[in-house]
C-alpha cells in the first residue's frame, strides 16, 4: 500500500474501534459508524489491490480525496452531546484575545469588500486541496521538485505520496478528535452577529453550504485551517510561486474562520500548528 492508503486504513480502523468503545453513543448509531468505517476500510484495501495499470494508478492517485471526505463525515455520525466545558474554555480564549477589538466590531466596521473576500476565501477551502493537487499533478516539474517518494520508490510517485499523506494526516488529526471533544461552532452559540446583518452574498452562500454538507459540529483543531495550510506548504515546496499564492489564501481562510465565527481562535491556531508539525514530519521521509 502507498503511505496515504496506510494513513487512511489506520484512521478508519481507529474510528471502528472508537465506535465500539463509546458507551454514550446509541447502539444503532454505533452500528452505522462501524459499518461506515468498515466500508471505508474495505475501500482502502480494494484500492491498494488494483492492478498496476495506468488507469488504475490514476484512480489511486486521486482516491485519497474521497477518503478525506469520508474521514470527515464518519466522525460526524457520533453526534454526542457538546462539551459545554470545552465550549466555555474556547469562548473565554476568544474573549481575552479580542478584548480590545471584539470580532463583532470587525464584522460591523470592516469594509464590505474585505468581508466578502474573507467569506469567499472560506468558501474556497472546499476547492483548495483538490485544486492544488490538480495543479501539481499536471505540472511537468512538480514531482521532481519533491524529491524521492515516501518510504520506497515503488510506493508511488513522490507528489501523490507526500501531498496526500500530509493532507490526510493533518485533516484526520482534527476530525479524529471530534467524538472526544465535541463542540458547536461559535456562530451557533452567539446567534446573529454583526457580520450576518451586513447582507453579504458569500456569507449567505457559506451558511447554505454548511447547512447541506457540514456535520454541524466544530472540529477542534480546525480542519479547514490544517488542510489548507498543509496543502499550501507542500505546493510551496514543489512550486514556490503556486505555493506562495496558496499560502496567502490559507492565511485568509484562517482569518475568515475566526472573523466569520465558523471556528474559535484556538481552533485556527491549533489547526495551523498541526499542519506545521505534519509538514515537518513529511519532510523527514
């Protein structure tokens, strides 16, 4: 198996064990989680067993993106009661950080264009990871710039291994804590904020998207920040110009998560630290 496939297999095995050990989760829901985890685990095994044909290898190159989505939705099935103590702690950190200039004041006073850009950058995080991978995948020199593949030359191309290993590790470290550290996004606890009253088109679009595809829970650390930053860092390693633009966008996403109250400040900071730690780990192999 390629390194990203090993990461996915270990993660879904972890969710399988976690579902069986969490007594607070109703039995029917635990069965659903275990079934989804087992199906995802089987999918990883089937992917790794594909024949060494050109088409099959292309499928393996892109399939980790599907595992990334499954790795987000499966923990959301736990749906345990939010940890009120954790939420109060996260809210206190925000209150201290923004004591002089509350986030609400930014939403009320910032120029409309800046707020629209921030909301648009947050919306872009869904396309950022596959978009960066596509640019690297079809760039003739990106693979060579990343050096030798992880673990062994026969494990696959350097780009696919390093990119997906970094992204999956970063995102799964955030998503995997959701069953144990459940909390609600600050926007749902604080009610309508100043930024909601600005009538921003991209704000309404973001809330619509979240209402249809989100698990309606807060990931601590922030998967948005961790995923966008690690993807940008790997892009910067391979293609500095593309990476610089991606890093700027990742910074905007980090700011937007807090200003828009999609995440607490601690979520964003820890998400960035997760990405930096994983990037350092990936560079070692």
